[in-house]
C-alpha cells in the first residue's frame, strides 16, 4: 500500500518503501492482490487500533458488502465478534457468507430497530447514517467512520471517530496470513482496463456493490489474471 497522499495511482509501476510492501500470498492473482491493501488495512486499523475489538463484542458494520465493509465483517467474525451488517437485500446472503450473523436491509427498515446495544459501530457511509448510529451504541461503545465527508465535520464526536488508513507492513502481513489460511477472502466486484479508468472513478461502470473495482492494464485482462469478479470490456 502506497502513501495515501501520493500521486500516480494509475501508474503501471511505482516505488514504495519496504515498510509498505509484503509478498503476495500464493493462490491469488495480481488483480485480487491489488484489491486487498487499502481495504483490508482500513478494516484492521479501524477494528484493532481505533476501537480495540474484543472477542464477544457486538459490531455493527454499515455497508457490509462494500470494499472495506466486507473485510470488516470477515475480520470481526474471525476474531470472535457478533457481527451485524447493513446491506441491500440482493447482497444479504453474500454478507452472511462472509461471517455476519445478522444482515439488515437498510432499504426496508431503520437499522436502529434491529440493532441496539452495540459495542462497536464501523461506519463506511457517513452523513445521516453516522448521526443515527450514535443511538445504537451501548454506554462506552466505540465508533469509527471512514466516510470522507466526516473529516471536516463540526460534530466533535464525528471528528474524533474519523480515520484514514496508513501503510503498515506488519498488519498487511497478518492479513496475508489469514488469506493464505482461508480465513478471509478478497472480493473483486469488477475489473476495467486502464482506458476505462475515468468511467470507474465517475461511477459509470456497472457493478454489484460487492468489494473493489480494480483498474488493470489490458494485458492482465487478456491473460485471465482475475479469479473472481466481473470483467468489463
């Protein structure tokens, strides 16, 4: 994972400090590996550095099928938490397969009616969802949000809850080890060629709302480097 503030995300090659790099786990392709560092480290740091997850904690994950949410669900489950996630009805079974014991269809009911007494809320949505989430935390509960709009929030609670991921070789190696042991999996929604990168950033690429959209050079697509997900030609 490169420095969050570095330019050149679409470059074919980049330089990076050794502290930001680990060996790609066997059994996954480069496209799947590319989908892992930012999302998995964000989930790891939010759960373990910021909210100090403990086995038995009740964790509410907003956006359980998303790029970060799918790793939050998996990591929390692997570490013994009771996971409740919000997702669309179309993604409910998928999120359960990742380890969520309960999935709330956010389009059909207010999540507050199905989730209460949470030890941790991991928010990937922000806005009204974040503001409503304070009410489901138990006394002493912990909140973390990665919604970019909350970085400049006037609510001091939201400002304290906001986090940005940072490169961490030790944590990335720990995630890679879980991947090798089959305890977590990568989730690639769609792969687009470099020529369609502007469409991907503009939200013009059809997707299922599961995991990452990966931009790949055409050679990676031609050689069949993808092991799961969808190719958009």
